[in-house]
């Protein structure tokens, strides 16, 4: 299971990095085109915006899977290790549910409004809006991986 988690982490990191690379590349190309050639790329801001949304969706799941997301550590640090483990399982279960809700809501949103054509790049908005669903699915997978890891390890390992 650790191999699957590591592979998923690498995938999320790669997709996040690729998204940021697209953002920087498109913004740079748009800036060069606008200021050096006085010919702005009409589509550049829109592509950068959608790449940023995808990058955020992948990055959220990656940060969560790494355990580097924002937490209320003042609360977590004050409870005993056994309670901390139960609290972590509860948080991961809630993340699983919320990831599913996010995926479903994103799917409904894309289905209802996805037929609108993006003005800058001329594609259906579905391709930008489905990022919400993809982000939710990534969170669900990450939560499942974390939950499985809790049940595969000995609860006494975390106590000293």
C-alpha cells in the first residue's frame, strides 16, 4: 500500500508542478508578446487561470496526503497520542466525505454550466469546471490511502 501512496504522491506532485509550469510559461509568453511585440495573446490569462485552478486541486490533495495542510495544531498537540490517532482518523473520514461532496458538486456544476464556451480560448467551460470534480476525487483517494495506513499500523507504535 505504501507503494501506491508514494506513486499517488508523485503523480500529484508532478501534476501540480506541471500546472505551475503552464501558468508561468503562459504568463511569460503573454507578457513577452504584449510588451515586446505589442500583440497580446488573448487566451493567455484564461489558460493561466485554468492551469492555476488545476494546480490548486492537485496541490490540496498532495498537501493533505503529505500531512502539510493547515491544521489546528494547538488542539492536536494538547491531546494524548491515543486520542490524537482517533482524532486523525476522524479528520480523514471527514475529508473522505467532503472530498466526495466536492467531487459530486463539481460534477453537477460542470454538467449544468459546462456547455458555455470560454471566450478567450474557445473551449467548453466543462474542461475548466471539471477540475473541481478531479480535486474531490484526488482528496477521496488521498483520504482512503491515509485511512488504510492507520489500520495497517499498530496503534501502540505512535506512543512512547
